[in-house]
């Protein structure tokens, strides 16, 4: 009987640790997503300022989206933040 009780206590402790890890990962993931959005805004703002305004960057929304996508893919900081976010999301699954 005692070993069954000890096993239950051990399992409860493992579950508690797993839940704590999941909460920490979720908090890190939220921070990583926020950092990713900030990096995205920084890159987009840079390109808009260089072009002299959003309309000067490209005539249509689709063209601007393509330009921003290429700019984000070429930005090292954005790419590193995206990879960190993706790694955290994988750990959380």
C-alpha cells in the first residue's frame, strides 16, 4: 500500500512540474510573438520611411505585402526572432 501512495505522490509531482514548464513556455512564447511583431513593425517602418510613404512604396496592397515579405526574409533580427518563436511553439506542442 505504501509504494502505491509513494508512486501517486511521485506522479503528482511530475504532473506539477510539467504544468509549470508548460506555463513558462507559454509565457516565453507570448513574449517571443510580441518581439516578432515589434521586429516586423521596425522593418516595415524602415522601408516606408525610405520610400517616402506607404503609397510611394508600392501602388497596391498586394505589392506592398510582397515587398514587406521580402524585406522581412532578408532581415537577420526578424529571422532570428521568428526561429525562436517557432522553436518555442514546437516545445509547447
